[in-house]
C-alpha cells in the first residue's frame, strides 16, 4: 500500500559529482529504446552507467534497470487506492516521488558507489505536461542537483516522421522550446527514428538538414500557403506568430538519431557529455592525477570544425543503405 507522503530533509552528504541524462519526450518518441541503446553503447565503451526507470507507469521494461521507481510507487496502485484516472494517477505518483525523494537518493548512492565518474540515465514518463507547464520534474531535478551535485542534461526526443507534416513539425518545435524553458536544464533535442524518415524523404518540403537546424520557419509556412493547405488560411496569422516566437528565442535545433547506428549514437552521446560537463572529467577516469586533463579534452572537443549537417546526413544515408543491404542478404531466400 502507498505510504502517506511526508517531507524529510536530505540527510546524506555530497561525496562526488554525478553526471546524467534526463530522457523526456512525448509517447512513442523512442525514449525507452534510446535508454536501451545508450546503455549498450556505454557498456561497449566500458564507461560506468546507471539506468533508472523514473516512469511509475512503465511495467514493460526491455532493459535491466539499476533503480526502478515502481518499487516506491506505481500508477496502478494509485489508480486503485485513490480512484484516479491514468493521467491524474501519474501526476500524483510524480508528486509522491518528489516528496519522498530521499528514497531515490539513497538508491542512487548505492547504485553508483565505487564508480569513478558516475553517469546516470533517467527514463522518464511520456506525459508532456510534466515538462511543459507542471513543475514537479523541475523540482525533482533541482533537489537532485542540490542533494547529490547532479549535472544533468535533458534529452528531448521527437519522432522525426512528424517532419512530413508542417503543422506537426511546428508543434514539435514549440513543444521542445516549452520544455527547454520549463525544465531550466541544458537541452539536447533529438529527431529520433530517422531511419524510418528516410523512407518518406519525397514527402518533405525541404532537405532534412533544414528540419534539424530549424531554419527560417516562414519558408515552411509559405509552402502551406502555396499548396492551399485547408488550415493555412484560417490560422495564417497564428502560424506566423508561432514561427516568429520560435525564431525570436533561437534556441531550438535537433540532432538526428538512428539508435541502431553507432556513429549517430556516439555523436548524440558527445553532445550530451558536452552539455552536462562530463567531457571535462572524462580523462580523469584514466589519469586522476592530471589536473588539466579535463581542460585539454574540453579544448579538443571545441577546436575541430564541426561537420556540416548536410554532409553528415549524406554519410548516414550511405551507411543505412549498406545496413539494409546486409539485412536483405542475411534474410530468407
């Protein structure tokens, strides 16, 4: 049965800096698949990693997690005991976690004990209001940062197939911007499942690098007006204002991701390590006596000219074709 929520001050003292990723995004964006792939990648790289299921409604995990929040509270119990629906039960469960955060902190300390530079991946719920206007996730991350000296980056996943519909794409951009403003964390926005999008490139109004860079949304709106989209005239002024809002902030861009492609996954991991500061500590895993090792790695990471997105996507498409060709050869005759 659920315990009565009660606030207790954090009694555990800080002992080391922890780094991590907070995986957020709407349902179906591929959050759990991302966590599974990132867990496998970090294992291959022989890097410490701790995987946390922070979704009290997720009862079908494809990975083995180190900390499962359902051991504290799960949505089914809340629905039964409180008489709430799925959405209300999830919000209640997240607020319950925030009030009883010492439970999570204690298990995180146990799971990361002995690791040189702990790296934690949080698999979060898919209810977008938790990141866009409800403050419970912000409170949880703030308390983790204060109690454990956590350095987190929010990894916001959006299904890349939304790019084929201009309105859905603009909605995804607005969702990403809203989460960035609400969470107040470094953000890496991801267009996931780009291997699926490659089958629909003819349906895109522009090249894929346009959508990753979120360039001049007025160009996208003009294609709707030209094609006489049924909603373009009715909401023309609203669409123009939303596009202007995104461009005024100038914060949103996307990193394309096919989690099955090692180079894609490594590129995203590098972006995340730069955003949360892990890049400053990576060499200290191997040589903790060198006080400037992290600084040299940081300078190295920013000294090289980044590859243009257009060229990167062209190389990815070649790898995808080669991979699909190998799958066909390995398949039944």
